[in-house]
C-alpha cells in the first residue's frame, strides 16, 4: 500500500528556471527573449531517487516543464526575430 501511495505523491517544483535566447543583428540590434519554466522544476531534494520508477516520475516532471518552456521560447523568439528583420527590410526599401 505504501508503494502505491508513493507513486501518486505530488512532486514539488521549487527550483526556478528560465530559458534565454538572443540574436544580435549585424547593425548591433539585439533581439532577446526570456521564458520562465512555469511552476519551476524539481530541486535536488525534491527528486525521488528511492526507485527507478520514482526517478523516472521526477524526471518526467522536469522534462515536461522544460520542453513546454523551450517550445514557447522558440516560437516567441522566432516571431520577434522575423518582426525585427521585417523592420530592417522596410527601412532599406
């Protein structure tokens, strides 16, 4: 029963993490975006190293949070980069 209870326990996510992407254009213009990992990720003490299942469950919480933030960052920085490039093209025409 205790193993079943442990499998269902919530994994805390107190470590804060953010992803940062930066483009520096030829003219020195910097396009930068920061995206936090919503809710954070498990800190060292919050990872469950007591079993393989616990470790996989802890890593899954970490991986899902970071993948979501990474995908969001790629979309946002691409939009900002393309917007900035279109401004530069307009000025040269």
